[in-house]
C-alpha cells in the first residue's frame, strides 16, 4: 500500500527554502552593488570583484561540499552552511574596506552558499526522485524565483530606509533563523531513513521493481571514472558558460537598467520580476524535460532566453514600461531551465553513492563561470561605457550551455543503447 504521505515533499520544501535564501541573497548583491559604489567610489570592475571572489570560493569548496554530503549527510551539512552564510552577511554589514568584504562576503558567506547551493540540493533530490527527477528539481528550485521576488526588493527597501549596513545584517539574521532550525530538524538523506522508496513507490510495485532493475544495471561511477569521462568535461564547459551568462545578468542588470534611465527601486523590482517568472519557469521546464526530453526542453528555453536578452539590450530612454517588463519576463522564464536541466542530466548520468562528490567537482565550472561573468561584466562596462557588449557575451554563453547539454545527452543515450543490446 502506498504511504499516505511521501516525505520527499518535505525535502522539496526544505530545498526550496534553501534555494530561496541562496539565490535571493546572491541576486540582492545587484542592489548592494550600487550602494557600495556610491559609498566607496570604487570602479565597476573593483566592486564586481567581490562577487567574483565569492564565486571562486564557491567553486573551490564545491568538491568538499559534495564529499561532506556523501560522508555526513544533509542534516549536519546544511545547518552548518546556514550558520556560515548568515554570519558572512551579518559581518558584511560592518565592513569598512574592500578586504573586509572579501573576507566576509567573498569567503565566509561563499562557503555557506556552497553548502546550501546546487550541489547539495540536486544530490539530495537525486536520492529521493528518479522518474520525476527534473520535475522535482524544478519544483525545489522554485525557491530561487521566490528569493529573487522577495529578497531583492526587500534588500533595496532596507537599503533605502536603513542603509546598506543594516540591510546586510538583517538579511544575515533572517538566514540564521530560517535555515538552521528547519534543516537541523527535518532533513533526511534518502527515503530509506523513513522507510520509503524513491518517488513514493510502494514495496513490490511495478514502478519499484523497474527502478530496482535499472539501478542494478546502472554503471557505478567513481570520482576517478567520472573525471575521465566525456560527459563530465562537456558538462563542465556548459557549467562555465551557464554560470558566466547568468552572473553577467544577475550582477549587472540593475546597473544596466539604471544606466538606461530607470529608477533604482523600479530596476530592482524588474530583477524581482525576473525572479518571479522563475517560480513558474523552473517547474515548467522540469516537467517539460521529463516529458519531452532534456535537449528539446532546454533548446526551447535557451531560444526564449536569447529573445529576452535581446529585448533587454534594446531597452533605452524612450522604451515604454511594458517593454521593460516583457523583456524581464521573457528572459526570466527562459533562463530558469538551467537548474532543473543540468541537475537532471547530471543525476541521469552519474547517479549513485558518489553523486554528491561528482556534483561538487562539476560545480567548480559553474563557480568559475559565476566569477568570470560578474567580473567581466564590470570590466567590459569600464572599457566600453555600457553593458551592451557584456550582454552580448551572455548571449554566447547561454548558446554554449545548450550545446553542452546536447552533447552530454547524446553520449548518455548512446551508452544506454549499448547496455541494452
């Protein structure tokens, strides 16, 4: 008899809570960025270097995060990560120099974000969901959209009312109060800990039998064999490209819109609109990916992303407000396929007892892309006087991220056919 309640849905809610704070606070740096430039009179490139260091640390700790997940489980790892992230934000509010921001936001908060980010959430979901993996990752990462919708405008409101220092400290306290108790009390690593099976299947059902048979015949990856494989390096290139494209936009879109004449609060709200569309987009693309295939779904999403970016590039002083909103909505829906698609493809190929560690090594590429995208956007602005070339770079990066998914999925399909024959 099927259990009345599948505990995997609790895991999805916890993952959504974690991604809400990780993406919301990461995205909020776009509004802190302007306040810090005004306060310290840094160049755009120097200000963006804080995010770049944050991203590099995020990348460098990802393998350790994956190992810690496989070794100790989420019930220890995630509260500890929440502690570091919350303290990093709180102490950022007391910073008076660039090097202090490097320590508190660039290092301490980054380690916490790494522990709460893509690696642990995707690895965790891959244990709880198999047939509906992309849909589950899409639902879990809806928190990213909620974070962009709520935390980014909240950060701008706090900055406007109380200053950037108080805003940093308030966000730090919110992280501590929300992340630590929820994950410490309710996290579980896999369904067996609560006497259940993945996807909520009942013991002896046809679905459970098929899943058990597929698992028995599935190649058991080690970290060494993964590092020698084609899909690992294909997905690494795709991760670098995806991280670069995303963080050119996340870090600089508010500054771009202000540069085009929009009010700062309105520009922050547009970033919130982009986040709001992720609420729909991540679940939509996850569902479509499970139904139509990873390549078809991601190809459609990238096309929409490119159209949205082209519209953002076309915004000028005379652009009507509806056009600005439409641009944000198109880009928001399109780019939200990255997490469910990459998470599902990595889970499809590398699922097993070492999936967390493999996720961690793959996330190095995404972190490097985050660092490059944030830094290059600011540097290109300093050289060219606008963000148009930077947004053009983002167009190229999103295209490369699709080619990587296409190549990795083709390899996986070929291998699956060879095993069946």
